[in-house]
C-alpha cells in the first residue's frame, strides 16, 4: 500500500484520485486522522462530465470512505 509506505497521514497535503473509478476506498485508511491533508479529490469524472455515464457503477464504498474523511475533518489540529 503506497499511502502507508510513504506515511501519507503525516506527509501528503493533496491527493487527487480523479477518474479512479475502480477503487473501494480501503486504500485510503492510512490517511485516517491526518493532521496535514488539505485536499482529497475523489471525483469519479472530470469537470463538465456527466457521472451518469459511468458503467458499471463504481465500487467505492461510503461505509469505508466516510469514516476516513470524518477522522480528518474532525481532527482538532486542523481546526486551529
């Protein structure tokens, strides 16, 4: 896992995964609790593209991704 190997929670400020339609989200777990991340782009399509054209439906899981994002957003260090 690349994010784990590079200590992403403490080193990555921006992560763009635009158009990555074949991810579930489990690989984002190394970002949990990050105090450094400023931007994560999980857009399934590029700007001005219609997401209804994605076939088959992307496997990204809200049950996996939302707790990771919540751990970043609720981090008190970022709120200062």
